[in-house]
């Protein structure tokens, strides 16, 4: 039985909050069968 991986898209930037979000997402990937897509946001003030 094949399980389709869940795709998680995480927008991160260089602030501490962005690093924390990236770390949490990475932990999720390790624990479960998920694909991680990191979208690096340079400037959130669009």
C-alpha cells in the first residue's frame, strides 16, 4: 500500500521566527512521510 507523501510549504526568512519555522518543519519531515518545500522570503513587506 503506497502512501502519497504530504507536501508542506513553509515560507521562511532570516529572522529568528523564520529559522524556528524551518526547524519545526524539518522535525516534521523526519517524523512523518512528508515532502518539504521551503520558500525563502527575502522581503515580506510587499
